[in-house]
């Protein structure tokens, strides 16, 4: 037996049943009996629950899009491989690699490692999936600020 098909038919049946029940309640085709009052309560509760779920989905999507566009900063301590000629206030293209335990930011050849505070503006999905990502980074006095490309 195909359980996925059975589950999908159950969900479609529940949605169809709710729509029919909502139609009957809204057009007052169910009287003021105990069944009518229960049906009215169910329709109101399910409508509020669906509205709340929809609002949460919209807000979560908006947060993810804002994070991807660099609205929120992510601060990490990273091993930054810095070239000797990278001066304060200068931008460089850097590659972020590693995972949460060992974060590596490589910003050029002939570089030396430095443990630094790094502020990232953009999605860290590449870091979480352990895939190298390219960033534009600004050297500060004692930190580095990076924005996803």
C-alpha cells in the first residue's frame, strides 16, 4: 500500500471537509444546535491557527531573505590568513572555509595566520554546509568585516 498517497488523500480530504464546514457555518446552513456551535468553534480555531501559521512562514522567509542580503551580522572568531601588505581600511576578496569549530578565512597569498574577530554580513549557509564561499572583506585595526558577494 502506498502510504504517501494515502496521507495526501487524507490531507486533501481534511481540507475539502474544512472548506465545506466553513461554507455551512458562514452561510448559517447549520442551525444553532450543539453541532452548529461546535462547528463554528472549529472553523474559528482552524482559521486562527492557519493565519498564525501563515504569518510565521512569511516572517521566517522574510528573515532568511534579510539575512541573505546582509541585514544581520554574524560575529565569529576565525583564523584569518592575512597577506603582509593588507593595510587597515583596504578591501580584499577572501574565501571562507571550515566549520563552526575551525573557521578559516583566506585573504591572499604570502599570508600569515591571525586569530581575529570577524563580522560577516550575509548568509553563512556555505560555512554550515562546509563549502568554500567568497566574501569581500575590509581590514580593521583589530578585526575584519566581510560581506558576501
